[in-house]
């Protein structure tokens, strides 16, 4: 029974060679035509050699031209043998060439098939930052390689903030998260790029690397090698062999500022890392300087997209900093693709306490041109206990503004209910295109 199941699996794998979109049938046909032409050349060569007297014996000539077989078998046998040799050569050659890029349990046909299908996948642009955006990207890689992540450059805390202040570069943290999510060996690359150095050296002194993530240092080193942040991103994308690309919303260093209602009065708070700890109600956020130019490739990606996704992620510190870049926000209104906002599963301390889905949309529409958002996707699975995973999840309630279409789906990560499940979210996003 096990042998029969293995044979069925092998047959399914071999059938993939002839699946639509593989891009191989035309080359197999060309190879067959080339082999046939070569065979004709060999046959005419034998005839010429016989007529020239260079093959002295009729016996040898009859043996080489299979005249000792019945005519039907003399024709069929070379065809069968030729096809078998062509297939064997293709399989072995393909296996040898793709060996460095395949997992041990992955067949060559599965590798080529999945690669071709993702290459033909829809063009999806995801806008945001933080861990929420990387969750979405991780799920999308199962469907398409045509992914563009547009990431905020307003981060000023932790390792990113230190590198930004010391080296004058754009903060690398959000770029690191999303590069890891799009890398081919995502599990290993995530562990590597997210690795943080410890707090002390061998002698007990505090290390200057303490708290830095390896991915942040890698991007910083690439900036030094290439001379610019955008070239460093391109180099990182080549090194990590990512399935898509990660772009900044702007190349201008910006500071995120917010008007926060504290004890009944508005206070201006400067710094992305300071806004959530101000412990007040956020009224509006700004960029300083306010008039910055969007990264041209980010605008081009938006205008060419099949679907544009905002979020998921922190509303005020991950999503809106991108949309405050004026020409990027205006590009959403000119895009042919629908713009989808992915509402967070849970409220966020310091930003969106007590927010409903409607409150998220109201705050987005307060900052960007009206009509920019076509529909909203929100989670409707509230069955996971809030204390699952050691947290205290407060789900975002489903009160909704009537002027924006709402799509409900089970999007929650059942082990960490304050986050989206990447596979569920990607499937819900791709259903919008079908």
C-alpha cells in the first residue's frame, strides 16, 4: 500500500512537467525537434557512408539501420529509446542545476512549478511597518513573488534609533523584519536577522553591540559598502534571495510627531518611540519635515499594483507615517487597484485603546484624502481565550462605518490571539482578487 502511494505521488510530480504555466513544454518540444534533426543527420550519414563504400559489409549496415527488425519495431524502438533518454537527461540535468536551491525533501518539478506559479502571481503592494506587515508578507509568499512592501522610515527607538543617530542612516529595523519575512529560507533568516547581541563582553563590561539586531548591523554595513540606503536594500535583497522587494516610503529622514490629549489638554509629542508611552489619546500625527517626496519606485509600485493593502500594524506609528507622505497618499487615489485596510485583531496600548473597527477607519480618513480606502478586512473570531499565549488580548469590536465595505473572516493566530495568522490573512487577501 505504501509503495502504491509512493508511485501515485511520483506520478503527480511528473505530471507537473506538463502543467500550464510551467514554461517547459515549448523547450521540451524544441529539444525533441533538435534530437529528431540530429537523428535524421545520422541516418543520412549512414546512407552516404554505405554508398561511398566506407561501410564494407552489408551485415554491418543492416545492423546499424535496424533492418534485422520488423519495420514497425525498427521505427518504434528508436522513438521510445530517444524519448526515455531525453526525459532522463532533462531530469538529471535539472536536478544537478537546482540542487543548491532545493530543500532535501523537495522534488525538482515541485520547485519549478511553485516558482513559476508565484512568478505569475498578482502584484500586491503592502504598506506599513513593524511585525504586522511582516506577518502578511510571510503568508503572501505562498501565492506570489510579485510583492512590494513599502515601509515607514520614522522609527527612532531601540537598535534602529541608535544606528540612525550614530550613522545618519534611515532606521533599518522595519526593513530587517520584512526582508526576513520575504527571504527564501524564512525560518533560518528570521532567527539570524533578529538575533540580538547580549549585554556584556567576556570581561563583564557592557558591550557596545548590546541590544543591536544582527539584521540592523547588516543593513548598516551595506550602506557603508554601497554608499546609499536604497543601494544597501537592493544588495540585501540579493544576498537574502527574497521573494519580492522592500522599499522605503521616502528617503528623507523624518520625525513622527503627535498631538496627544493628556489630562484634558493637547500636547505635542515628538518621536515615534515616545508617542505610545505618552499615555494619552492620540488626536493627530504629523511628519517633520511635513513636505517630503515619496520614493519614486514606491509610487510606481502603487500605480501598477493589482491590490494595495494597508497594514496590519500599529495605526499611528507604522501605517500612518507612510500615508503622511503626501504624494504617496495621493497615488492611492489614482491607483487602478482596490485599497484594502487590514484592521488589527486587538487594540494596542498607548495607541488604540477602546478603538472599534469604525474608529480605526475614522482616524485613517482624518489623515488621508477621502475615498482612499475601498474596503476593510477585520477578524470575526473572538473564541480564543484572551489570556492564551500569556497575553491579555482585547479584541477590536466590529462596529463599522457604513460608507466603507467590511469583509469579515477568521484571521486570528490561535496561539497568539493579539496577532493575525499569516496563512489565514493571506488567503483572505487573495480571495479579493478571485
